[in-house]
């Protein structure tokens, strides 16, 4: 085992770098939302770092002829209405906007936080993206206040963690996907491995998994090791949730008991040859419950087939003398009503179930009883959506004068 390359037969692919790009590891980790949590944490760290630039002079690109003074840093990703307004118009929005002056001109450029540099694309921080955001100012209060229409817009940058994997991907030009940006497009942000996971849900589960392998690098000292064990930790969270939430789901929010997951991981680690083997075995055990949930879902399918929903909706709307609402809207509301009605009759059905067949028969029987009501509920939903559309249209006409 080499300290430099962190190679070990306990790791998928035989090394820490291979383990970080192992698609099975990533797929299992994202059952517990690992990628989103890492991305959110990095967005906060990068934004805090960029905020320190206000009032300073910097040169971001190698070909910059002169430094420019940053006056302020606007964080856009913390304002949901900006993303919503941009999405409605097919625009992208970067995480940050750097606003300042260069050569007597007001200057602006985008900055985007990317934990994984290979996912960065130059167009995400292009001048065109910034100009698109300037056009949104009439629709989002407070967006880009004090910015002139003729502001100088420059190509933006990406804020990436200053750790070995970022540099490796920029040199190799490939990871899970091909790396397209260059060193000069990236601002390397210092990162403390022992502080990165502060407050991140699931981080306490990393320790028993790391102890199982006992690699010569510690997750609190090396961010690469931390990312690997955090992914395994979030995979464990996903398994725990899969094994805990009801088999017949309906608007259920299962609170995470992180201490219970950690205790389960510690118990499993005593007989596990490696952390990855522990996770794979855990996943296989929980798959039985996932299969039961899928069987329940099939038995609880809507009594009105999807192919019949559109013509039935159109007929109801025609009889009412109006325009038919979206089939997707109708399907969502009808499905919510049907699931709720089923839950009232058969309950949540908590896993695991020793004998699933009687439960499936009970769900199917309740579904047959509800089938007669489904037609009447469909009519009520279609008429309600039509009425809502009329109200929205009237409000729009009033707003337009």
C-alpha cells in the first residue's frame, strides 16, 4: 500500500482515485443523496471564500492584462426566485456574480462553484449567461441592482477545491466525463478536510466505515478519503430509509435517525472484510424490501389506465364547454387522491412483510372498491382544474390592464 497513491485491495478498483470514480459506489451513494449534499456544502464554502474578495484587486485569467477591483459579490444560488425565473426563460444562472471595475469601466463576470471540475462547462459562466440575467431584472426584485445596461461583461471562472483530484482531472482531461475547462478557467479554493463535513447530514457515519478499512490516510486529513467514505455513509443512509419507510407511500417524510444508521454500520463492520463489501451486502439485504415496495406499487396502480385518461379528460372538458387541462396535471391529482384513499383503507404497510401475498390481495381488493369512485373523482378534478385555469386567465388579464 502506497501512501502517495493510496492503493489498497480494500478499495474498488484498487486505489482511492479509482474508488472515487467507481460508478457502483456513486450510484449507491446517490440513493442517499450524496452528490447533492457535497454540492450544497461546496457551494457554501466557495461562496464564503469569494465573499472575502470584495474590496480587493484580483487577476483571474492568465491573459488578463490588468487586475480589476471587486466591489461586491452577489450570491444567486441562495435566491430560489432567480433560478425559477431563469428556468422559465431557458436561461442558466451561475452561483455567483463578481461585480467591480477595470480601467474605469464597471465590470461583471460569473463564477460557479464546481466540486467536480469535470462537470464544468465554459458556457455556464459565459458573458451570454450574464447578459441573460441582466434581462431578468424587470422580473426579479433586487437582481443586479446598480448595474448599468452597458456594463463590461467578461468570461467567468469556476471555483473548485484545491485538492489532488481537481488537479488530476485537469491534467488527465477525463473523469466520469471528459474535462473540458483548463487550468486558467479555475480558481483553486483552499479546503480543510477536517472542516468540510461540518453540519453535513450523515457525516458521523463515516468513522465506523473508515475504521473498517484502516487506510493509511484519514478522512479528516485527506478530502479524497473523506469523499469516498461520505459516499459510503450516504449509501447507508439510503439503505436505512429504504428499509424504514412504508411500503405504501403517500406523502411520507421519514426523519433520519443518524445515530441508528451509525450503530448499524458499526455492528456490520465487525464481520465485514471492507467498507465497500459492507455496503454491498447491506444493499443486497435491503433489495428484498425494495422488491416488496415495487410489488405494492404495482398492485396500487391507478384503476384508470394511462391510455384512457386523455380521452376521458377531453370528454369531460367538452361536456363542460371548455378546454381540457393537462393530462399530467390530471394524472398527478388523481394519483394523489387514489393513494390517499388506499392508505386510509389498508394503512401504510410497514416493512418488512413476512408473507406479501395476503397484503397484495388486500391492496388489490381495496383498489377494486375504489375503482367505481375513480370516475367521479376524475370529473371533479378536471372541472376544478378548468376553473383554476379560468381564474388564472382573468388575473392575468387584469394584471395586463
